[in-house]
C-alpha cells in the first residue's frame, strides 16, 4: 500500500494504492478520486495536483494519472482549464467548502479599553529586527525553545525592567510567556486551591482565567487610594492580584502607605503578591511610580506584557518570579506548551537593546496624551455634567455620567450608532447592571474620531430611559 506523503511542488493529496490488489492502479486511483468527490472530501473547485506531480508522488507513470483524470473529466467529476490545471467540477454534486464565518465587525468608533494604537505598531523596526534575526540566528535557535524564554530576551528584559521600572531581575528569574493571560494561568496552577484576592473591580477576563485554573477568588474592594489592603486578613487570602501603578479599571494608584502595608502583610503571612504592571509605561501628569517588586522581590511575582506597548497580537509577556516559584512554574509550563516562539522573542530583544523600543514608547506617549486630552474635551463638550477620572496615566479613562444607566441598554444604543462603549459595572465581581461609570479606551482612536464617538454616545444616552429606582444589580 502506497500513501502520498509529500512533494516538493504542487498541492498535496492523500491517495492510497494497493499494489497487491487485483484491481489495476489506474482503477484504484479513479475510484479513490471519485469517492473523495462524492463524499465531499474534495469539494467543488478544489484544484488537484498536476499529473506529473501526482505521478511522482505515487510512483506511477504520468500516463496512468493523465488517463485517470481524463476518465473523471468525461464522467463530470473533474474539469480541466487550459493552462490552469484540473479541478473538481462545479456540477459534481458536492458542496463548496464552507468559508469561515467572518468575525463580528467591531464598531467603527470603538472605545475598547484594552488596545494600544494598532496603526502605530512600529512595522519597520519590527521587520528590520526580524530580518536580522532570520539572517543571523544560529540553527540551534530553531530547535525546541527554552521554556523560560530565549536568553536574548530575558537578558534584555532584565536590563530594561531594572532601568525603567525599578524591578530587581536577572535572566534566571524571568519567564517569557504568551501575554499576561498565560502568566496568570501559570501562577494560578502553581498556587493551587487557595484563596486569591483580586481587586474589585478588575478585568472580568482575568478573574475567569484565575478561577478556571484553580484559584478561589475573593473580591478586594478599591477606593481612591487603591486596593483596600486592610481587608486582606478578613478574606483569608494566601495571594493577591493588584495593579498598583494604575488600577484596572479605575485608574488610581496604590498609595504609599498601602504599598507598605501590602508588602508587610505578604512578608508576615508568607503570601504572594501578583503585580500586574500592564500599562505603567504611560504617565502624563505625574512622576513614574516604580514597581513594588523592587522592594520585595522574594514576595512579589511581577507580570508585564507588550500588549499595551506594541500589539496584543504578538502574545509576548513575562514574569519576574521569586526564586522559590521558578521550578513549580516550569513544571506547569512544560505541560502547557513548552515555551514561546523564539524568533519573535529575539526580535523584541533586538528592539530593546537597540533603543527602538524606548523610542517607540516616547512617540506613543505624546500621541496618547493628545488623545487623552481630546477625550476630556469631548466629554466636557458633549456630556455636560459628566466627570472624567483616571486621566493621569494609562490608555483609558473612567467616565462618570450624570446619572446611573442600564449598561446593557446603553451598549446596544451606542452600537446602533457604531460606537463601542464598556460599562464599569461589568467589571465588578457582582456585576452591576445599573451604574454611572463607563471605561473608555482612547489610544486606538484619532482625535476627530474620539470627539465624534462621544457625540454619538451623548445621542445614545438620550435614548436610554432612567432605570427603575433601587436597582443596582444583575
């Protein structure tokens, strides 16, 4: 029995020939192709391999394949296009391959809070770095990756994070992962079934990831000074996820007294602090806040990502881990995916080492500051009485409307005007259907689009009736 396994030109096709059978090879080939068309394995319009290619792959004469094709053309299963090849006929009784369902289109004016300026991705810098990697990387770089990440990127990150964020790191304490999402999954698996406190509100997706990988979540309230650290004892938490530099989504910073209190609690109870430093590179009206990890590297797992600085599609993130967690994290990494794509990591390392990454951040800060200001101006113009909070840093702001609204109704009314908005109430552990907050990202919209989006939002708000009194839950 012969099975087509590959060819160096043309398309590939699975065909099995039994040379011990009394049925001729041509009849077997005809029968196999005929049945493949009838069953739908070969759908209408599928191009078949060239006769010379298929003959070479099957180890038969080209004349045998030509004659088999000719018979199936005569029967109406195939047709030949002069100079174009042989195809499954439209009238062969098979359905065309069903195209993939198109993704749901995003609103034209989408205030999604999790996106940087996608049009601002430094394509030339990335392409130059990737070309250099492809040209210069040793063959060994194409093997199975180090599950901790490419040494080039871990070395570059250690220097960058120490210089820019005050993180205490060396290459051996860093694990490169597929974005912050995988970092949270790995940490939850390592921690096991413990009580993990998570800021409330926080990203619902992060809660879902942590819970799906074994964590028992407890909501930790947030006020104007950040997470209410004093409540950790009552929650019985063994770990806590915080966003101290720019609380997600409220935008406040964890106050210095609470930072000290949090690290003292972690040291005293031997608990783990997971520091999500998701967008700390962007600050406008305040000095930079160093990462907490630099004060207690043995108690803090630091998580960062390029999803807010370059693009979410790269799926590159990292953890800086306490020494005692590294082996356990590596065990979990081994059963998940063995490591991240090496060539992308090496390209990022080149951008970090060569200064392209820092230059991109400086340009992005200027662009985002202008868009932040445009959002504040548009709200003042089109939503009188609304307040804008969390503007000092980051890529999103919280808009406090003049009155609470039904979040679902507002989302639908805004989407009818091709505007995407995101109610703050959805970010709570117990979602609040009726709330006065919206979380609006501004980084991925140009200034004119921001004003037009807020103008349309004001019209959508005018269509939403006041909610029933005393209704603030799901």
